[in-house]
C-alpha cells in the first residue's frame, strides 16, 4: 500500500469516529440528565471528553499528512467555489472549532448537562453533512467505480455511527453505567450501513473480495459490533482490558476497511 494512504485512512476513520462519539455521548447525557445514577462523574466525564476531542482533532490533522507541502495547506481554501477538497478543509476547521468549544464548555462546567448535551448534539448533527463532503471528494471521480458509488457515502456515515456509538457502550459499561437503547440502536444502524456499503462495493468490478482486509473488517467491525450490542447489559465490559481490546478491535476493523477502500483504487494506474 502506498505510504501516502495511511494519513488518509487515519484522517477519515478517526474524524468520523470523533463525530459519532460526540453524538453518542451527548445523546446519552441528554436522555439521562435527570437520572444521577446514570450520569458520569466529573473525572470520568472529563476523561471521556478529552479522549473524544483528541480522536477528532488528531484525526483531522492527519489530513495534512498526505500533502507534499503541509505548511501550504491553507491555500486549499482558495478553491471553495469549485473544489470539494477546499470545502472539506473549511468544513473541518469550523467543525473542529465547534467541537473544541463543546469540549471546553463541558470541561469547565460539567454539571451544565442540558446546555452541554444540546451543544454536543448540534456538533454531532452538523458533523454528518461534513462527513458527506469528504465522501463527495471520492464519489465525484467517475473514472473510479469503486469510489463512484453510493457505498462511499453509506460506509462513511456507517463508520461514524458504528465507532461512535459502538465504542461508547463498553466505555460506559466500564464506568458501571446502564446502556440506553439509543446507543444500541446507533451501533446497530452503523453496523447495518457498513454492511450495506461492503455488499455494494463487492458488486463493483475490481473489488478485491478475497482480501484479508475485507474479512478482518467483517470480523472486527460487524461481528464485534453485534457482540457489543449483545453484551451491552452484561458484566463483561466491567473489565478494563476486555473493554479496551473490544474498542481497539472495532477501530481496527474500520481501519482495515478504509485501507481496502483506498488500496483498491490507488493501486490502479493510470489514475485518470
């Protein structure tokens, strides 16, 4: 796999994970704001917010890793009138600013649950069309059928929901919290979208259906995702090591899936 693909893989997967996690945590807080027993304590909440912020911001910064001149990335905004890449750059700067404000507000005043959760829900909902802007960069390339398919948009949104909601379940169980139905539904919808994207892409000529990357995604994303839903009320995720391994496996599944997404096309020559 070409070296320049790794920053793109990390950028798309981590930024989508961050958006989904903001949405999942904010939805959980909003639904449980009157139930003190279900709320995270201040230390756990701040830790969760810091991790989500790092995932989103570090992931977004990876977008500059594939540029020949990362310090010249600011020039990308000059093409906003005609370039989806420019629109993506501006959209992520604005989104990261909003998520940073949400993280700061939640950190400074963790007990302002109603305000913080509403702000987080706003950031998460705004993040979904930002993900679609990223997807459009690849979808517009008609010369590459593996990208020019609705599976691109579907799988990108699926990654956000599967990782965001799916990772929140073992994390909250690790804190001894009860899992709401919305987190399970979000994980299920995410897994379903990822599955639909996989099936659609395997029907496109040139898809590498024999790749070990694809089958690892099936195991680590889809099967582990369903296991997370199934075990969401058990004591299994009360064990730190198991919860962390589960989250990392889910993450690895989407990483390998995105590696295949780029690898199938970037291995082709000529590109245009």
